[in-house]
């Protein structure tokens, strides 16, 4: 079971890491990327990303 | 629509998007002063660009028409007729 839960998070609770503002894209680039935050840019490619 | 007008419109849309992104971020991070300053600067530039646009090309929203010389709210092009 622990190989699925390596850092021992409590089961059945959802976790979202707190975002910290570091930098941003300029407005025109951000509009094309869909976010101003580079760390949030993660286009869906349809593959299983669990091992990334 | 002329190139200059179109570029200004795109700039306004990009600034509007950036302001909305900061809006969403600041709702969950109200104490982030640096993000608040960047939000405020974005909004200030957005207001300037909107003012420049309405003065030269016409209203962006219907309320802008009150400061136009005549009722040009219905003038071409309509939003879906603009070719980006």
C-alpha cells in the first residue's frame, strides 16, 4: 500500500500545494498560453503523467 | 479594422486577461503584496489603453458611448466581424 502513498498522506483527503507567485509571462504571451503563471502551464497531452 | 487599432484591441484583451489572473490569485493570496502591486500596475495600464482606444476608435462598452460625439455604439465592425 505504501508504494502508492510514499509520503504518507492521509487517505481520502484531497491536497493542493499552495501556489507562490514567483514570476509571470507578459500579457500577450500569457493570453496565448492560457495562464500568466509559467508553473501552471501544463497542456493536456492524453498520456498518463503519474510517473513524470 | 486597421492594424494599429487591432493591435491596441489585442493589447487591451491581453491586459484584461492578466488582470483577471491576478484577481483569481489574489482571492486566495490576499497578503501577497508583490502580486497586488503587479495587479495594480496592470489595471493602470489597462485603463490607459482603454482610454486611448475609446478616444481614437470608439466605445468598448456601451457606457463609453456617453463620451462619444454621437451614437456610434452600433457602428461596424461588430465583435464577431473582427478578423484577428
